[in-house]
């Protein structure tokens, strides 16, 4: 069984752990207590200044009034800045850091009321705010989102809404800020007009990832990628439920984007790896929040969640440390036939003390017996190197890709079988990689009567 395999893996890892200095760093969510705290607020603007290692906060909304204060967080405490010039108070503005210019970029938002709608662009250099005067600018809006575009090296703006008496206009336009001017980009495809979406740099693929938001009809749960030229709708195997006003931030060191909260009943942490979403179900975690800001502190390698509203607006700081990366990596398709294919995946990150699920699906047989093989190696087994060609066993174009150290029998119902496995709370397992592969009985598939799935690599992360 997989559980006994994990016990053996822990024994192997114990030798390494013996020579390691200190315990693994605390990971997951923790609350950061500070001596100084800005006023509670929702919908603040946040940007992480990589050149100065500071998180910059501007504005937001406290109860009703829009705020116009500037704060910086150095990882230990807050400092209120008093620049000689400053943007007018606002909330629901877009804000991000432009590493090419070394400044934080702020655009638009709602002023003293939702009927005061702004279209101005401001730059923060660590000392002062500077108003810009571009020849062309996006229409005034609130709820638009900014993110650094890794494909073009510019700042991207998408979406937002303009509110006037009796009318709300949602935007589906894409703009790029080149450091001096706004340039509207024409696209063949684009997300629906919306606001309150999550937008972040996609370091895994280069570009920008967008999730969810609120359009004229629905709360959305779709995932889009911008590649510097056009938008493309993604079809991830797993995804968060529909939501608006969630927070998102990308970790440049591994390219994973962390999504949390929003107007939803889901308080789990989600990670985007460039192709699908994964769940980190660890507790404790922040309360049920929406309209908060998130950035990644690249110096300390922690993701920060600041502000937002649940029962009330707040300015607590929460830090998310992934620790040694818990990861699920799905291999290439295997053994597809004209009558079906088998796929093995997991939507949950394998973390100490958790019980992630493996999901085996088959597009051919709907109700069938199956087995999942687990192993500590995907390069060698008793009969030689892996992958091992199974054509001689009546499985043409099929490969064994995992050393079968342990097995678990499951039954597909309506084409799906779920196999949970408990990861012990053993620090020695941190960083261990468990490989898995599924095999489904399907007499119509080939003369061997078996479909072999792709392999999955499960890298175990700390609590």
C-alpha cells in the first residue's frame, strides 16, 4: 500500500535529516503582528518594490471614505510615508511594480464616492509620487487590475467598471504601460468584460494569468492567459470555484501563483502552476476575506496578504510560506487508443499531515477495476530502465513509467476512481518524491485489455 511506501521513504530520508541543521522552516499561513498598523481597509493598492525590498500600500476604503495614505512594510513593521505630492484618495485602483522602471504604477479607481471615477496614472519611486500625463489613457474605471507582463516587460491593465447613475459599464480592454504611455492592444480573444478579477504575472509561461471576476451577468471561474499578443482561455483539470475580489500573487522563484479568498465560501489556498490549479488545504489560514491585496516578498520568499474585509475591514498581515515546494507534476499522456485513455491526477498538494486524493479517470470504460502503482523511482525497476515498453504484453504504445513498490486497487465508477492516501507528519518525508501510475481494465483497448495512465510525481512538502 502507499502508506507503507511512505513509511519506507521516511526511513530513507531520516539519514539525510540526521545531517541537516535545524528543523524545517515554518510553512503555510501565519499571522504577522506589527507594532504599527495602518487603518483597517478593503480594496487597497499593493505593490512589492523589488529594488528596495518594501511592500508599498496606497489608499483603500475604510468603512466608506476612500483613503489617500502611503505606507511601506519592510517585513517587520509598517512605516507611514509623507510624500510632498500624492494621488487623491481612492479605492479599487490598480497597482503593481514595474521592475523595468523601478517604480510602482497606480491607475484609476473610485475617489470619494463611486461616482468619482479616476483615469490618472501615478508612479512611486520610494520617495515621492509623480503624476504622469500620457497622450492616451484608458477610460476612467475602478476595479481594473494591473500586473507586470513577463512577455512584453511592460505593465498590463485589464478590465474594470465605470459607474454612473443607473448604468454600470464593464470593460474588456487590454492596455500596456511602457513607462511613459498607455497603448491599447487589439486582441482576437479576450475574457468577458468584468471587474473584481484576480490578475498576476505568469512566470511559468511568460505573460499574465487572470482568474474569475464579476461581469454583467455572472461571477466567473474561468482562467485566461495573456502571452504578450493575445488571450487564451485555459481548460485546467482542476480550478477554484467561481469568485470575485480574490487576492493573487506570483512567486518568481518557482513560478507558482497563490490565490486566496474572494467572495466565495472556499477558504482553501490555491496555486496555479502554468497548466492547472492545486489545493493547499493546510490550517491555520486567514479568515474568510475578500477585497484584500496580495504581493510576494522576493527577498524573504513569502507571499503577503494585507487588508480586505470579512465581518469588518482589517489590515492584518498574513504570510504564506510554501517551504520546500509541495508539488504535483503530471507526465505526458500514455497509451491512448481509439476507444479510450486513462489519466492520473491530483488537485491537492501532498503535504505532511494531509490526505491528498489521486484521481484516476478513463474515457473508455465507465465502470472497471483498476490499480494504482506507487514507487520511489521512475528511472529503473527490476527488469531494467524506465519507461518500459509494454508492447510485448499486448499493450502497444503503452509504457510502465513507475517502479511498482506498492499498489492500491480501486474501482472506477462512472469513469472515475479516487484514491486518498495519508501523508504522515514525519519531517523526514519533506522533499521525498513519490511516483504513481494507474492501470485500468479495458478489454476493448488492446489485446492485453489494459489502459496505462500517465505518471504523476508527488513531491511532499512540510506542514
